[in-house]
C-alpha cells in the first residue's frame, strides 16, 4: 500500500471533526455552558463597545467639520503662520471657479478672520472677529443653528453682529445694544467700527461661546479695506472619502502658492484622536483576547485531562497524532464560533435598538460639546469593525486550541491508558 493511500485512509473529513467536536463539547454540558457564557459576554461587550466608539468618533468628526472648519480650508500662503490680515487673499475668483466646477464639492464660503477687541462703556474683552457670507455659511457649517436669541445675520445688514453668549455676559450687553470693535487692518493701522447686537450664539464650544463675533463678509471687507478679498475659503465636500482627492486637485490646479489644509490637519486633538482610533481598537481586542483565552485554555485543558485515557486508547488503536491535534483544535473553533455568534447577535440587536433611541449623555453636554461630541450617541457597526470582530474570533479560537491540541500529541499511549 502506497504512503499516499495510507495517509488518505487515516485522514478524517471536516464533517467528522465537527461531529466529534460537537459530541465532546456536550459531554460536560455545565463546563461548556459556562465557557459559552464567558464568550458571549466578551464578544458581545466588544461588539457593542466598538459600535459605541464608532458612533462618537464619527459624530465628533462630522461636528468638527460642520461647526466651522469644513472639510478643506484654503488660506494665503503665510496667513496661518503670521495670523496677520496683510496675508489675506486679494483675488479668490480662480479658486472659487475651480470649486464650482468640481462635482465633489457640496458648498463653499469665504470668510475674513481677525483678532480684536470688543468694548462698551463699562468693559472690554478680546474677540475673534469673523466675517461670513450669511447665505453661503449655512450650507457649509452649523453656525446658524447656534443662534439662541435674536436672528441670523441678513446679507444687507452692514452694522449687525452676533456674539457668543460668554462675550455678551462679559460685556453685559443685550440684543440691540451697541458695541465698538477694534482690530488691525492691512499695514498695521488700528481700525474700529460700531455694531449692533443682532443675536447671541451658544454651542457649548469655548471657541464660539467665549470669543466669536460674527459680522457679514461685506461689512468686514469694507471695514478692513480688503475689497473682494478674504482670509480663508471653507469647502464642504459630499463625502469624507473625497476630501483628499478634492484637495489634491486644488493643489494641482490653482493652489500651488496657497495653503490648502484638510479637516484632520486643523486641530491637533482631532488628528491625535484619529491616529488613536485603530490603536484603541487593537488594545481593546488584545484585552478581550487575553481574558477569553484564559477561560478557553482552562476549559480545553480540563477537557484534555478528562480524556487522557481515551486519547491513549485512540493512539494505541492507530489514530494519528495529527488527528488528535485537529480534533481538539476544531473543538476550540466550534466553541468560540458558537459563543462569538451568540454574543455578536445579542450585541448587534442592542446596537440597533440604541441606535434608534439613542444613548443620552446630555448630563455631560457642555463637556462633550467642547470635544465636538453629540450628547446623544447612536452606536453603529461598520465593515471595518466587523472585520476586527471576525479576526478576533478566529485568532482566539486558534490560540485557545493550539496549546491543548499540541499537548495531546505529546501523550504516551501506554502511560495515558493507565490514567483513571
């Protein structure tokens, strides 16, 4: 008989291994049930935690983009480094024409940003003066939704200003009151202008509530003597996935001498959070695998020691060691697969339910808002998370079965058959 034929006769089909694994797992139903319970809790908790993390990270990214920053920001080449109004863009027509011709761009707007002081007879406070286009700005961001008193700016309102609520408190002003704002114009001259408070802004974000003073773009251009110029152009694309392509096209087309920044480069906190996202997933997975492995390996070794005599008899009757190895490995894979499926199914149901009703964290609203996180979290599980979970289940199953399976192949049949 050839060596290939003998090997084939001793080879068991996968169906046989699965049947043996199912039978062996039911031999000690209590131990199997306890192990399955641990698996269900671990995989279920991991699945729900990933859904929760996905929700707040996606929400944080969207809020960061839609509050003021946009997907792409375009500046004069020196403006972000100097923060001087002299480094504004005097001619934005070529850039806006390129944006209008790109179907991936959803909306864009121009702004003028300058640091200054706001004062009344009683007090003075520092402000960030931002000139916005009242019609285009709501298409790019959510500033208009933060108006809690008064009204959004009208395009023809050359003398109106919207103040963050903390600025209004510091100055002790109300709707209709007059304030004087001063800032530095081109060439270093100090320019001032009087404005009437048209509305108050409240977002929970310090950069808005404490320092932001909004005026119309046209009034800022006239006040500072910039003509049709702007200090920045904010771009909103249809999807996050197209941001890099749009930015690259702008650089190649009209932006060689401009400072074009993607949304994830605007704030060190957001950039670090994105860099930590995958790392945090892997850390959580590593912790879950470590905890589950301890339980699984203990279960598999207990099963091995209970069946030492059986394994010895099987070897004495001609079973190959690789068959014993495969049998124990498939037991581990079957056990983890069942526990993982049940845990995932329960967690997925919980994710669907909480996504519909939301997890209310509004008690921490101001803290969350300062980090651009919605107070209502709606967990979501995506393809990448599913791949992480599948990989976790596979790795756990294999690692949990390898050591006991290898130990079974090291048994001495004679000594094993003497075990009681």
